[in-house]
C-alpha cells in the first residue's frame, strides 16, 4: 500500500496505473500518464505518414490484424 501522504503529494487516485520495475531489493513505481488528445492525434498522424512512406496499405493492416487474431 502506498502511504496516504505520498498519494496526496503525487496526486495518485484510485485506479492510477503504474509500470513496476525492480532490481535487488529496490522496487520502482512509475505512474503512467496517457497522452493528451492533441498529443495522441500527432502520434497517429506520424504513424500514418510513416506507414505511407513504407508502402503499407489498409489491406496490409487488415491482413496483419486477421493473422494476429488467429494466433490467440
């Protein structure tokens, strides 16, 4: 359990998600901060530009999704 004073200071609420790493006797919790919608839109735009540059099409994506779902 994370002490209340630490939760308050860091603004941690119920449902806060973390990446947890550890080495030896040290455990590190890193709060996950989702991107803003503007940041997310830019990430998507960048990914689409890179896909076009690489020659990927929607058909390629559909095929990859279908193959991935078959291997579950």
